C-alpha cells in the first residue's frame, strides 16, 4: 500500500459547505444570489486610484514584513479613534493578506498540539479548519436565536478544560448578523480571566453596524493583554479582492504572529497596502454611504422574510439575515437546494456555519435592493407551494 502523502489533519478536513453550494450555482442561469459573503459594491474609485498610483510610482517591491509604517500608524490612530484601544504601530500591528491570513497566524502562533479553542457558533466557515490546521481542537458552543445569537455563557464556561487555550469570537457575526453586547463581552472576558485564556476577536465587520456602536473586545477594561484583534478592509471598504487585513496584539504575542508571517508571506501586497492607507485616510464617507444602503436593504429583507413566515432575528451588524426554516419536513440543506432548483434563489444552509446554524439559512443582503425584492417574490411563491 502506498503511504498517504497528505497529512492526516489535511486529508480529513471537510470542504467548505459554502463552496459545494456555489459550484452548483455557477452552473445555473438567472439565479438571484443571496449567498455571497462579500460587498456587491466595487471598491470606491479614489481607493482604487491610490493602488494604481502606487504601481505607477514604481512601488512594486516588498514592504517591511509588518507592512508600510505609515499604514500601521494610520491604522493605530483609526483604532484609537473608533474603538478606544491603542496599539504601538511599530511592535503591535502586522498587515496581513486579509483576516484569513491573520486568523491563520493567530492560531498557529498560540496553539500547541491538542489545545482547545472554544468557538461560539454559528460562525465564519474558516474558524474550525484554522484551529485544526494549527494542530488544535475546535470546540463549538452553539448560540440560540432566543438569546439573540449572543454567545451562550453558561455553555462556554462549562466547556473549559485544562486543555483550553483560547476563545475565538466574531462579532458583528457572520452568519447571524448578531452584535455582541458590552455586557456579554464582559462576561466572556471574565471567563477568559478565570482560566487565563487568550481571546481572538475577529472584528472584520466593525463599521457595519445598524444599532449600538461596535464594542472592540480589547477596549474592555483589562482585556487588551490577552486579546488578538483581527480586522480588515474587505467588508468595510469593499476591498475583498485586494486581500488586505491586519492583526493587532500586545508586542509579545504580535511578534509571534510576525515570525510566521515573515516566513510564509514576507509582506502583504504592496499595492493593496497603499490603497488601504488611502481607505483609512479618506474612506469614511464611503463607509457611511455603503452602510446606509445595507441598512435600507436590511429592513427590506428582514421585514419581508418575517412576513413570509420565516422567523428572522433582527441583525444589527454585517450584511446577513438568518431566517429560521419553518417548513415541516425540510431541513436547511433541502430548503436551500429546493429553493435554488425551483425558484433560482441561492441562500446558504445554516449548518455550513457549525452547530447552532442547523435549521436556518443565511441570506446576504450585499445584493442590489431590486434583486432582494425579486428574491422575496420568488421565496413567497416557494412558501405558498410548500407551506
Ligand atoms: C467573519 C469573517 N472573518 C474573516 C473573513 C475573511 O476576510 P478577508 O477577506 O479579510 O480574508 C470573512 C469573510 O467572509 C468573514 O466573514
């Protein structure tokens, strides 16, 4: 028998439930996609022009491993202004290839083999695989709609073992749209302090909120020293394809992330760094414009789904609605499959986002208002047929 060439942790990794679904969508015509997890807006033109200008100035070389100093300085000022948390741009920030890389760095830097990471779910599809790839064990803590998809604190506390190393949270949340309240985050911090855990806080949707302001975990009293903050440009500034994000943490932790970044990536794309700098410098009005449009669509889709008998929690952040499937004999996978086949509307089964997502589907409203209106008409027909 030939030796298995792939490492066991890679060979046993399940492919993303989202990808599987999109492979089918790609073969179909006239589909309205509520499945996409990225802004439908193009990057604001002034930001794009900054990338082009950087190339034209001949900035086609590596930057410092940590990223352009001016970008880190501007980012530090931005985080201080918006979230009240201060990081030293020289030793406490690394510019990464999106939050995707930042997650990889954080997990690889902190985990010893077999250490556990507690993850409130449903969550972004990469969280569990990133823990596994770093040699750790993800432990899912399902959240409930009845609790407004806040982390289940009792279950979180009950899941701590001597092997627990960290808690990984992502609010505003993909896929539920939940924003964690300050009180809930303080309770999460208490658990982390009681058991001396690291907290990794993915705040990629920090500026896309529609109610109370986002609370950055590291800004809570006493939290900063144990927190790795992950953030980016993909969602707030509609820059997914530029592949740019960051991690910020106390120097001792950050230098660990930087060591891995140095040997795997070298430096984030130079063009994207120049564009990100301009995004921070002049992007505020664009963020506000896009946020206002998402909010308009949010009201349309949440109201519409609830009217159609699909109970939907009010999302206060990101750009997702997460209705509960109320049809007998239909789970989230079959609902998504049939809705796609019969009405050509793509949504993502909630179970793709881990335990706690079963029985729900994710509908992205990063899609034009008129398309959401048409999707709601089609879902209405579907519900009449099956209700
Ligand atoms: C919660 C969350 N974190 C991270 C990412 C990855 O973002 P990036 O484009 O910065 O790698 C996404 C993308 O969908 C996300 O939803």
